[in-house]
């Protein structure tokens, strides 16, 4: 009986954990990204991806993640690049369990760490969508706009890297 | 030793026939390539019934920009050769039939139009191994594929040749 309760408690705690549930990904390349099956096939090979559907209105892909699996942002990017395209925008939605966001602070989600460029002492709670900021996650023009913000951020993210045993730190904004 | 030699010869022969099979010219009457799909009115059209006509089998979708651009060329091409025996059969992979119909009228498409909803999972696309659109196959009177994704000029030359112009 005890084990059953323990089991239930364990399941509950897993469910309550912060989990990325879905993403919207825009890809760019020399040809129309939606008109080729390449990205679709490449993303579907990832173990943590359940479905990939074209979002025709926004010329992007709606990706649903497998529950309980760690979502690797780098693997998403690599899948798109292996298909011959690059990521033009990556918005990831997750259910967050009260992750504190301090100015110049970081959040660790699973095995990945995030530095939020627009953090202001709030916490991430409930369903939120974050946009990944980085050279390999947006168009060159959009990336330029973040130039100064990233410069000041990257000096501090280096410190965090050491402290957190060289976790991969992604810059992001919460929308 | 002799047995070994025979084995070697047999396996060589098998290899040659296998590769010859895979290089066989695809024909629309082959059941692996044939399909039947509804047109705008809902009447179904079977690909193999097109045998005997020179036509272009064209895969596209309303949301595919390059396909819409290609439609402009196809409209001109169709106007030039439709009375001389040339036909086009377009297969749209649109899930949204409304968008498909809208695109057909907007692009002024008057040739044969059928719909296979399901995007890349559409059976017709899978049968023809279509992995990117637009994708086109020029078919001769005997139902054989004679050109795949031919460029504008090359396509027109081929059509003229097949029509004996």
C-alpha cells in the first residue's frame, strides 16, 4: 500500500515538474521551408518530438513534445540545419513551476539553463512561451537588434557556466 | 569450384535484372503509382484512365509559394497547347479544401484538379515519392514518365515533341 502511495506521489511530482510542451519554429533557407518534407522528416526523428504540423498562416512548424522527455534545444536546431535550413525563430511553450526570475539571474530548466533578457524579479509560473535569442535561432537582422543586450549578458553568462558545471546557457525572452 | 562460379554468375545475373527492374520507366498504369481522387465537384478521377493522353502530373498546395508562381507558367503553357492535345492533372496536398478552391480560382486554373488532403502523408505523394513541391511528371501517350521537374523551356520542348509539333 505504501509503495502505491509512493508511486502516486512520484507520478504527481513528475507531472508538476517544469516541462516544455510545444514549440513554434520558423525555418529559413534558399527555398520555401514548408514546401519541402526535409525539415518535417528531420524533426520527427527526434525522440522527444511527437508531432510536427505546418502552421501555414505563419509559415512555420508547430511541434508537440513527448511528455516526460527532456527537450533539447540544440537538437531541434541541428535537425533543422541537417535538413539544409536554419532556424529563423524558435518559440517554446512550457508549464513552469514557479521558477524565480531575477534581474541578471538565470533559470535552470531540466538540463538546460536560461538567461532571460527581459527578467524583472518575477517568476515563471504556469504556461508561458519563451523565445530563444541567439545567432543560430533567429535571422541576422533580428539578432542585430539584441546586440548590446547580449554583450552585457554574455559576460555574466560565462560566470554562470562555471558555477553550473558548464551547462549550456540559452538567452531567451519571455513573452 | 565450378559450383562457386555458377553461384557467382547467378548472383550477378540477379543483380543485373534487379537493377534493370528499378530502372524501368514508371508507368501510370502500375498499381503502385495509380490513385483515385476527388475533383472540385467531388467526382473521382483515376490516374490510370489518363492513359492515351500527353499530360503533366503536377503536385502542389495553396500554401506553397513556389507552386503558385509555377501556376502562372502553367496557365500560359496550357493555353498554348490545350487544343493540341495537352492536358494537366494537378494534385493539391491541401488539408483545407476551401483554401484549395480559392487558389484554383485565383490562379485561374482550368485544367484537371484533384485533392489529396494530408500534406506529406497524402498517399498519392507517397506513391510518387514527392518530397518537395512543386513536383511535376510529364507523361506520354503510353503512360510512361518522360520528364521529372522539367524547367519551363525544357518542358515546352518535350511537350511539343510528344505532340508531334
